[in-house]
C-alpha cells in the first residue's frame, strides 16, 4: 500500500524516541557565510537557534499522549513476548487498543496521530565561492553519470533544521494490534511478534524543514522593521538599519545558493530590499515597508518543504 501526504518523507525503519536532538545547534551556518558583510553577529546566530528550538517545542506540544502511550505499550508488548510473558503482552496490547479507540471515538475521521518527534540540524560553514565550487563539482559528476559521488557531496549542501514527526496511521495500526492479540491467544507467538514489529514499522513520518538562512534573514528584518518605524532614529541606529539589511541580503544569497526557494522570490526579495533602503534613506521612517518582503520569505520557506511519498508496509 502506498499513500501520499504533503511534506511526508521516508518510512520509519526503527523506533524513534520522543525527542532526539542531533547535530550542533550552536554552529549555525549563516554567520560564516555572511563573513563578507559588514557585521554578522553571534546574537543573530543565537536567535536562529532559539527560533528552531521554539518551532521544535511547538511541534512537541502537538504530540498526542494517547498515541505516545500506544507506541510505548506496543514496544512493551513485543518485549514481553520476547520474554515469553504472554499475559503481560496481552495486557499491554489491551492498553494500547484502549488508548487508540479513545482517539477514534473523539474524531472518527482522524488518519494520522503525532506520537514522537526527531530533530536534526545541518550547518554549512563555507563562503559563497566555496558553495558555488561544490555546485559546479556536483554538476560535473552528474553530467558524467557519477550519481552516487554527487549524492554524497550534495548531502553537505544543507543549512536547515529538519523536524520529523512520527505519526500512527489509525486506519491500520489499531487493527494490527488487535490481530496480534488474537494471534497470541491462538498460541501463534512468532506470527504475533511479526505483526507487532510491522505495526511499529508502519508509522508515517511528516517532515517540516526550517531553512536557517531564511530564518536568519527574517530575524534581521524584524529588527530592521522596528528601526524603520522609529521617527527619531539617530546616526547609530541608521547605521544599524543598513547593517541589518546587508545581513538579510547575505542570508538570502546563501538561501539562493543552497536552493531554498525559487528564482522569482529571490529576485523580488533583492528588489524589495532596495526599495526599503530608498524609503529609509536619510533617516526617513514609516510603517508597512516590510509587508511585501515577508511574503517572499514565506514563499521560500514553503518551497523548501519536502514533498515525497511514504511507503506503508
């Protein structure tokens, strides 16, 4: 059976803990890339990290406790069967079934229930020139048919946080649990174990991608917007506003080089930055200058999302 969802990737191969943080949140790529701009700051890096952690926390809040417990009970039942404790296994499966039936009673049309999240951050520490060299190298390898070599190199061209949510498919999971319990009563322990393992493997992972260069640009523009609205900016604040626009521009250049978005969005972004510079030149101020550019940032983020199909065992 093959089901397609928006922003879904890869089938779950093994159990996922409730929250696993991997890679280094404290080494975002934007400051290194923006080294050629006026003043890339550590503060911006920290805000990028804070932003991704906030998004992770928001995803974690959406986890459904009954679904989390159902996964735990299923794993516990499988372990009990390994320990030849069929009574405990049946008890755990009954608990899991009860929790899933509560969810279905609450919303009969519910298809996917979030039960766990896994977070991974990728960072690129490189200059624009280095990234373009890598892109050229990848193109050369692809043209020569050396797809696998190109694939390994391309894996390093990412500056993002991936938030993967493990979901229980309510169309199939409860039925598998009930089948496993029936098989245990029939003494077919090996078959029951296979059914439970397949149920655990038949979970759907939905993925949200947070492109870090776009986040960095958004953070710079948020501060720039506050300064642009200040009717009494001093020279220091005018300089800071200019630096923030430079930083946002550099961040989006990195997003463009790494492919987080479409050409039209990048072209429009740069044009809008130029308009904002013009509107805020010589200490001028006003509101609404940044509304259009926010739409381009949103488009870049949406375009960066995965759109694959998930194979269901």
